[in-house]
C-alpha cells in the first residue's frame, strides 16, 4: 500500500479555533499525516487518503478511535470489512489486525490512548 507522507506547517495551532478538516491536505496518490498531539499518554493524528490509497494490515498495542471527517473508507478489522463514511467512527481494538482503504478520498482523525 502507500507510504505515509508527513505534512508540516509552521502555523501554531495551540489556543486557536480551527476546522480539523482544513489541517491536513490531500496529495495525489498519497496518504498524508499530521500529528496534532504527541504525548506519553497518547496521540492525535489527522490523515488524508487519496482515492484507492490505504494502509496494509497491521496491529497496534492500544485501542484506537478512528473518526472519518469526510469521504468514505473500508476499514477491515480481523478480516471483517466495515464501510465507514464521513461523520462515523470506529474503535480499533488493541492487538487485532486492521487495514484501511480509501473507497473515495477521505480524511480522518486517529486518537490513540496508551495504557499507563
């Protein structure tokens, strides 16, 4: 599948009112990520997936919440595909294989809380 490109920005997003959907941009044939918070307790990362792009099956040691901001994705968890659209969310269980694929280009927020 795709390699993730990290989007950077010099603008400070702390203590400002912002639209999540505007904080990560689409790039042709790419998956783009932008980390908003990266702390010992967890991370919040925005992603954009161009149509047809995805992340191959992998596992994570912690539960994660995926919230689609726009578009449409297929998220497969332990072999079970789920069609997810803008405004919907899915909790990815820890240590369960999962993969993502853009049915239509989409943006999502990934929230991962690490156990202490």
